[in-house]
C-alpha cells in the first residue's frame, strides 16, 4: 500500500504554487482563444486527471 504523500512547505510555496498558477493561466488562455465554456475546461482537466489516476493505479499493481 502506498504511504500518504504531502508536499513540503517549500514545495507548496514554490513549484506547487507555480504549477497551479500556470495551469490556471493556460486554462484562461484556452478559453480566450477558443471561446469555450468553463464546462469544457473542466472536462479537459478531468481527462488529464484521469490519465494520472490510471498511471497510479497501474503502479500499485
């Protein structure tokens, strides 16, 4: 079984915050360029999230 993981405070105030900001910025850019609704962005993020979940599920086996 995998042990729980938490980002360190340094990571939270560094790379995690930067990544979050970049994802938000790129989603806003996607909406601006394509004029798509928020629901389409959510669907895209869901597909991305599911691809990471699949990788984790495969690594657990």
